[in-house]
């Protein structure tokens, strides 16, 4: 029989009591109709195994430390909001394919190791600018992601349902299970580099460019084999490290998956490897920042155009008081028109204080607009302009442009305008399937990667 002390060691993680974020103001939380139902669900999630392990979060943090010091590049990508309904092995596989393709293009084209982090296996909750949506005189709670409610415009769908939290846990678990199998079970083997290029991508210019890069990689692999290197035993060729991330928005859910690591006794958020606070919930004294400061994962904060230098410095000190490398990523999302002016003074101030920060660029969220037909979209050229502005600002200040953060899907959707595929405004309706923000399709994502690889080239 196990003694209690051994049981503690065997249970990799322990649940934590009395979270400090509870005493702070938490914005963007749903109004659950029945507290009793919520408590039952939370108790059940607390009994569930962690989705990720502390050791994995630490391994990501050490990789992010490399990105911070200019020795690697972070690619963080996936849906704006994952869906419970558009949920299948194929769609998970296709998202992974496009991320693997992008990583190959960046690694091959720019010669830097690429850290792969999906907005996946937990990105089920959304902050909203308005709590209420009004349509034809009827007002209902806004859609907050499938972890909270449904997107259909009815009282029934829009009423927050705590059972959805449990469903988010199960959807995340099965997504992670598949991702782990793909990452380690042969699918991500570099010798499969051609098979990640889907037919509708192949026919585009970017897809063909990818094919030529893939041919050269094949040639390099054959060369290594001919030199006597046994590629079958090379884990770095056969497998990838793929990490998960999402916005830590619904704090009751995050809290239920927050555990103590029995190896180090430290607290980790175990819903994903990397968690971030969004632009709407990054108040220095707010509950979200308090939550992130209480866990030991690598974490991020979105930084929009209204953030002041002082706020950013306070956040950096508060979230990383021990100056740990790889702990803190600032994800800037200023908009193409503002980045050149806003980013350099921020970079300078943080560099002057020698605060360790990994800087990444989200070129999506500052560039959203609504067409005359009322469709939310983004223009590929704006996405590229903001990305270029990000690289220019870093060049000017002498800091490292450490990564990109994009919303994409593996499908041939028509949600963003422009790019090499030249999706026109009137084509947006053809295949517009996102439940939240417009995403780059796989062709646009490959196109973007080639352009970023050029910017990264020394
Ligand atoms: C998002 O990443 O989907 C998002 C809502 O971003 P932000 O917090 O930057 O607006
Ligand atoms: Co979004």
C-alpha cells in the first residue's frame, strides 16, 4: 500500500485552494445563470487529470528563452476561436499541416529554429467589446466562445451553460491526444514534408514555392543518409515538439486546471503549455494578470495601441519579478498604421531596463475592419505591413523580432482579402466559416511565411 506521502508524489499535480485572483476584478466573465450547476462542473474538472504537464511547460519556457535571446523564432498560430461543432480529426490535422509547413519555410528560409505553438486544444473562449448584441430590436448576451455559449441568436443558445466548460475540457483532451500522436508518431517526420502540402495549396504560387523547398529538403536528407547518418534514429528529424496555448479568459476554468507540480512544488496552469491575457483583460491590478502571475508557465500579454510605456514596464516587472528568461512574451497588435510609431519607444524603454521579454507580432487584431456588406475581414497587405513594421522597429532599436502570432486555418476559406490567392471583397461570402475573427487560409499562411522568412534572413 502507498503511504500518503508517496501518493502525493505519484499524483503528478495537486489541486490548489484559495486562488489570489478571486479578490481582483475579473472582466469578461460570463453571467452563469445557476451557481450550483457551475460549482458541480468545476468540482468535476478539478478531479480530471491535467491536460499538460509542468515539465512540458518548462521545456517550452527554455525554448522561448532562446527565442528571446535571438537564437530561435516563435510561430504561434491557429483559430481565433475553436469550435465544438466544426471539430474533426481532419480539421486538426490540416491545421497542424499548415503550421508544420510554415515552420519548415521559416527554418529553411531563414536558418533559425522555429518553436511551434498552436492556438489550439483550448482556445474556446472569447472576450467581446460589447456584453450584449442587439439584432432587430432584440438584445441578447454576446457570443463568448463555445466554452460559454452558442453563436446562434436565440435566448437558449446565448445563455451561458457551465456544462460547456466540461465539454471544453474534453474537446481539448481529444485534440491534444491527436496532436501528440501526430507530433511524435511519424506524421511530422521531415521526410513527410511533401505530404503536408494540400492539393488546393499546391496549385498556388506559394504552394509551388513550397514544393521546391520541400524538394531541396529531400535532397539534403538523402545527402545526410548517404553520409551515413541514420535518419531513423534522429528524433529531431522524425518528431516535432508541438505546444498548445490559448487566452486564459474564463478564470474559473483555468483555476480548476491549476495544479501543484509535485517535482518542484510550483503551481502551473495545466490547461495549456502557454497562456496569455488578451488586450481587454491586461489591467495590471485585474484578476487575469493576478492569475498569470500566480502560475509558473511561460505566459503572454497582448499589447494594443492604447498601452503606455509605463503600463508595459509595470506588467513586465509584475509578471516576471525574477527576470526569468522565456517567462514573458509581449504580443503586440497595434495595427499596420500605428506600429512604426508606437513600437520603437516601447522596445527602447524595456531594453534600457534590461527586462527579459520575448517580442512577437500579432498582425491580425489591429487590422480588422467591416466591409460595406457588414462582413468582418482583414486585408493581407495590412497583415504584411504590420509584420514589416515590426521587423523594422526591432532593426531600428537593435532588438530581436522573436515571433509571429497569427489566426489561420488549414482550409481554403475566404475570410481575409488579398494575398497571393487574391481573395476579393465580393468573394468573402463563398467560404466564410469562422465563428469569430477572419483567418488566413492555408495559401495565405504559406505566402506570409515566405515573406517573413525573407524578413528574417540575416
Ligand atoms: C484574439 O487573440 O483572438 C484576441 C481577442 O486578441 P486581442 O486580445 O489582441 O484583441
Ligand atoms: Co481573434
